[in-house]
C-alpha cells in the first residue's frame, strides 16, 4: 500500500501538495467572503502566460508564473479602484487577455517540449527537488504573513468602511491578499495545474461554510477538506494513473457535495 | 461660549461637490463634548457626505474639519480608535458574513494591534465587556446570519464600543429595525450619553426620531439650515421650510 512513498517524486509531490493544501483555502476564505472567488481563476489563467514565458526562455516556470500573477494582481487592483470599470469586467479582461498571450507564446515555443496538459491540469511527476524547496519555503512565508495579519484581514474583509475610519490601511491589506493569492496560484501549478488551482482556493472554503461555524473554525475545516482532497487525490492519481489536479479537484467537489447534503435544511 | 477643550468637532466653511452641483456649501458648526446630536435632513440633502467628512472617509474640498482639535489626517492611531462609527444599515454582505458575534465585536480591536500582534487577554476582555454593555453577551457564539435586525445593530454598536470611544457616530441607525427594538435601542444610546458622557452624533431622515431623542438638532439640506437645542429648532419653522409640511404634532407630543 505505501510503496508509493519509496519514490522520490512522490515524496516531493506530497511535500508540495501539503504546502499548497494549507495555503490555498487560507487565502481563499478571504476571497470567498468578499465575493472575489473569480480572482483566483483569473490569476490562474494569467499564470499560464508566465509558464509560456518559461517555456520560451528556459527559466523556472514557477518563478515566471509568480512574476506574471503578482504583476497582474497589481494591475487588477489598480484598475478596480482608479478607473470606472466594473470589477468583473476587469477580471474578464485579464483572464482572456492572458489566455490569448499564452496561446501565442506556447505556439512560438513549439519544439521546446512542454507538456501542456501537465501544466493545465497538474502532474505529480513534474515536481523537481528545486520546486519543492521553493514551494515549501514560499508557502511558509505566506502562512506566517496570514497568521500575523489575520485580525486585520478579518476586520477589512468584514467591514472596509469602519476599518478605514479606525485607521487600518485598507488598500494595503487588500493588495497583500491579492499578492498572496497570486503567489499561491503560481506555487500550485505543478500539483493542481494552472486551470484548477482556483477550485482548490474556493471549493474547500465553500464546503466548510455549509457547516455554519465561526470564521476561524470554518477556516480550519476548509484546510482539513483541502488536505483531504490533495492527499487522497495524490494517492488516487498515482494508483489509477490519473491527472493529479483533476483528481484533487473532484475530491474537493465531493467534500462540497457531502457538506451540502449534510446541511440541507 | 464653550471652552476650546470642550469642542470635539469643528467644521469651518466646508463645501463639497462630486459633480457640478454642490452637495454641501459653507458649513460651519461646532459640537461639544457630551452632546447628543441628531443630524436631520431630507434624502439627498448631504447628510451622509457630512458624516463621511466627520469620520475622515472624505476630506473637505474647501474649508476645514477638525476632530479633537486636529484635522483627521493628523490624528494618532489611538485617537482614531476612540472614534466609534456605526455605518448605515448593515449591508447584505455583512448580514450573512460567516462569523460569530464575538468574532465581529473583537475585530474592532484589530486597528490597535500593531503589525504582528494577535489578540490577547485584554482584547478578549474588552470584547466581552462591550457585548455585556450592549446586552448581547448571550449571543456571543451565534452567527450573524441568525440574528434579527435589532440584534445586528447592537453587534455593530458593541464593535464600535470595544475601544471605549469618546465619540460615537451612527448613520441611520434604526433603518430596518422594528419599532420595539428601535425604542430599546435609543434608550441604550441615551444611557451611553448620560451615564458615560459619550458624545453621540447620529444621522436620520426621520424627524420623529430626531425630535424625540436628540438634545441638539443640526439640519442639513446642502447648507446648514438650523443648529441648536432641539426645543428651539422645533419651535421655529425651519423644518417646515425644509420638509414642506406641518410638524406641530411632533412638537406638541413631547
């Protein structure tokens, strides 16, 4: 049963997977409660453009993905506040714009082998030792920032107006959440895939919220669901040879369905 | 003429406009420590803009607003935390926000935490005493989504009170609150004013409520139409001019 851990690549996949399973819903809950769920999806599409740049130039895909998602996060924040554009349309523009850019870049990089489907949907065999170090280190940084800022992030998520009146730097805190979301998206590409990371940030959170708990308990439960999805998803995808991202997200979907059914009124 | 130290808010010749039409023009007034002020005016008369100026969400385009004797941007963090603000009718997003009463009340302490500190015992104690004062301690672990309008309003007050404010500003505090809870609510506000000397400023479009509750009335309809003790204001005919209707029943009823 546990010969799975004899393989170095599986150990790496589990290491990276656990790190992502913890940070995705931790940031996701702040996006979900503010009705920004689609930001994670938009950033996921933006990360594709970063991966395409890596394919062209031969650099580390996680790093280039992170640079593009963080830049896009800044762009989205600026457009949402400084111009008179509806939040949703800003997201739509970034989402399709970056998809268009990636399609061209991937076209140019033809010949330099990139497994496009492993980028889109995740592949546990592609996690290099360097990737694991990078993912785990940055995941720890993200977790520490969230822990330190938790009271302030909560206050701003609940009520921006009053937070501002009482002297919280609302715009800065919003930008911090966006940057952390952008970082998590890039970190998750290897395991969950660029197109499915949004689901891991949103689904465990929405599943946990069905249980009508306090904000803090909801966050713990969301992390538990997320860990369950990633760990069982990795096992299943290994034994049945399935795409890891798809398997993980389907398990997350199951936790959501289960939560929904159990909490029917 | 009150002493300078008693003045908690002063506005001098403040004007604001978003488009070509001015929202507020040449407003000047002072509010003293311990006053209970009702800001009255028709919808669209600039009440909310005025309140946003008072809590520093807007800065005056012309003129000067001072709180505790300083412009808003010069207030220290601890001075800002003693301004309790209860925004207009809890918006949809806040009603079903997945958090308990205790979590929301405690969040009022977040601004004074510094950059890395988490909540400590004194924060929890402050939240507990604010909930007790607002009469909602038995609701502490209830989710916001399960509360009535009156209970929600008390949660918002408790959050504002968690830093022991010297000044409490409320925007249309009882919209969407049933009549019985409304009366209990104003009774509670009056206690804060009389027993603790808290300065209360609330905005309402409801003449009835302002006439019954506030000691001082400030009428705003683009310009400052009246400002004075409520009896004097109600005895005159300014309100009739502003609203275009008779108000004798209110004045006589009290």
